[in-house]
């Protein structure tokens, strides 16, 4: 699959990244190389092969719904870049 | 301690040797920690293993352990041993950065399960170790903070992403370390720095508190000076953990029981594609062939076999790991913790600007690759395809293990390369993972032990790959190899 400048701009939007002009140019070329290498996978016929998302036979892990001690609010907020009155502060999102 | 007329410093010793000194009252836990801290003082400027050194906390902890010993209380086999953790393993109250500007000031409010277990075993945390940002890379050059140098040649990389972990053990800046391995990030640096590194079976070590990169591949493991220490650390950190839903709930053996100097009748398979593939450095190849001869002489049955899917492992790995990374790293949005940009226009721009300034080049590249592979219209072509190839890779190993007790090969195609040599070519850097990624894709354990040196006196590591949950066989073969060779006794001269 060909990687164009438009592809990079679209994917950056999906990934919530603001790329500089230099980054867009560099990534267009680098991702192009990586993707054309990855296209090697198409040499393999996998039409009858089940995908493996996880190597272990994973099942849902259930536990009893018990009240347990939780984290201290101040301790968790200590890492927040901006806070006010015991809450994380963000820019206004509703008009 | 005296050996061959030379005074051996405490920091040079293994955990089991130090334990003997502690038991015989020939050294105190405080003296041992002080020796390691002095070593850090002397060589850290050159090596650069650490992001954070916890000097006072380490000495206080060592004092507390020594008081326990003095009172005659029993302590674990690793009690009083100074160790260090890769800086993507959460430590309560101690900064955990992932070598990223994004987590520059992040102080975890909790301990990773492995950190908790090591504290409970009375080990002494000396500090937190450098890595490629978010564990993405193979040279530790992608760290936001600093370069780490290979103790065997300071102009060369220590490997990565657990480069700080391998370099610090090789330099005597900690007795052992923990790293994490998503595509070879414990084994390749262990090979480059001449130490023992184990990537355990997926699910055998809790990932709770390990900052996630690619959740179906990530696994924590030890980097140590010899196989005996590897078994001791494994005993301390493995086991089921309700805090990790992928943790395997089965009985775990005492790994020290596998420290047996005997490989008679052991069936060992060597993939032709590993030994005769393009790009394998001839000195590395010869070291591996010599290692096979050593094991044969000791009674192991070694033969070559074909693992034809090998060449597809890297493309499959980079799709799967980048897809998982793009999803895992979506949490860094500049809101609840981590870096927040100073200037932004609205909430969406806060996300974008914080992520753009907080992440480095390689992390952005992987997020982009993963987002692309998961995006509408490409999901089947890339992500699903890679998962189907994963099935084929797993089947290939299942078939091999129906014939062999373990699989043996090189760890990396080359020895440590020069700092800066590969940093401008991401694809070439990725190709260095050819012998390690399959192990993560199939969830298998892989042990690396030193097996030689090249003409530049750079270490070479032998990789042993086992059946799921069969670390014991790897430890047994690694131990036997070690008992019959001298490579693990050599130390980097800094």
C-alpha cells in the first residue's frame, strides 16, 4: 500500500498528533519503507488460518464484587498537571 | 575478599556469593550497598545506566535489613542484595519516567507487583534504569534523558530497550536488575553486555505496574551475573497475581532445583534459518557453533531443523506491537497525569499538543504505524494478517517442541554496534530483532547466557528457547554451559 502525505496527515489526526512539516516529510518516506517491507506478509497464504490475538487460552477473569481500600485522592491528584478543589482541571468543553 | 592475589570488591560479586558473605558475617548489608553506591559514584558518569539513584533510601533499607540479620531473623536468599529496576516498572514514591518527557515527573502512587515482591524479599532498590522511551528501540538511544554506554566499549550501545539494566549489571552498578522484553528487550542487551537475561513465559510474571507497550507481548524478567542468580530472582518474582488478568494460575517450580550440571540425552534443535540466514555476523555464528560443540561433548543431542516462518516474524511483530502500542499509549492525553503542553486552543488541541511535545520520534513513529494498521480499510490487510502469521509462528514452535526439549540459536545478528550507527535507519534497527521477536509472538521463555567474545572483545550471547512454563530446562542447560565455560566470569574493565 502506498503511503502518501495525505495518509500521514489522516493517521496523525486519528492518533491525536500535531506533526511538523519536517516530521510529515520524514514519516511519509519512513512509513513507506516499513509498510512495503511489511507487505512481505502477503507472500503467505493465510486464508484458512485462525488469527491468534493472544497466545494463552484467555477466559474472562471474574472476582467477587467486594469493597476494598482504594487510592488516596490527594496522592492520585499529585500527578495531575492542573487541578482545583480536588478535581483535575481541563479547558472548558461545553459552551 | 581475596582471589588470586587481587582484592575482589563486593560490587563485583553475584547475589549468591554475597549471600554467603552475609551468612558468615564477613560483610554487612550496609557494606554491600555502600560498595555498589561507590561503584556508581566512580563509573556512572561514563556508563549512564541510571535515570534515578536512590542513595539515601538504599542505605536506610540496607541498615534495616542488617538489623534483621543481627537480630537473627530469617531473611530471603536475596535479602540485602542491591538491585535496580528498569524505569518502566512502577515504584511507589520513586519517579518512574519510561525515559519519556511524557512521564518526566510521574511519581507512581503504587508499586508494581514485581517491585512489591522484591521489597518483601528484603532486596535493596538502588535506582531506576535507562531505556529506550517506552521500551521502543534496540539501543537505548531513544531515551529522552541520556545515552547509556556499553561497559565493554564505551563508544558502543548497550543494546535495548533494557540497555540500562544490562549495562548496570555488567558494570557492577547493581547486583541484578529487572528489565522488560517485548521483542528481545532483555535478551539482546544481555547479549551485548555479556550478562544473563531471561524473558520468562508470557503470564508467569505479573505485568501489574509495568507501563504497557504491547500487552500481548510484554514480559518482565531478570538480568543477572550468572544463571544461579537468575533462578533466585525468578523464584522471587514469578507467580499468579489477581491484579493481572493474563497471569497464569498454576504451580511454579523452585527454579534453583534446576541448577543441575548435566545435559546428557537432552534434545536440542537449532533452526537452520537462525544459523545460516543472511546477515548473521560470522564471529557470532562461530561462537554459537562452539557452544553447540560444548553441549554435544557434555552429552546433549543437537541437530539442525527448519523453522521456515522465521523471515515473517519481524513484519508480523512490528504490526502487532505497534498496533497494541498505539492503543495503550492513547491514555497519554495531558489530563490526569503526565506532560501537558503549555499552549493549546481547546481540549482536542490540548491532547494533540501534549502528545506531540511529550513523545519522542520513535514513539510517534510506532503510534503512527499502529494507528495506520488498525485504521478503517487496513485492519484486515495488516493487523488481522499479522495475527494469522502469529498462529503460523506458534505452530512452527509447537512442532519443534514435539521433537526437541529446547531450541538454541544466536540472540542478535551482531555484537554491540557504535552509538549513532543505526539511529537514522529505523527499518535496519528493526531487522536486528530477527532472532528474538518470535519468542514473544509465541509467548515462550528465552534465556541468554554469555558464550564468547568477538575480535573487538565484545560479548556474544547464546539464546535458549523453551516450551511454555519450562524455564527449568533453560536454566538447567544454561547452568551446565556456564559450569563448563568461563565467559560469565569475565567482567568489563571500566
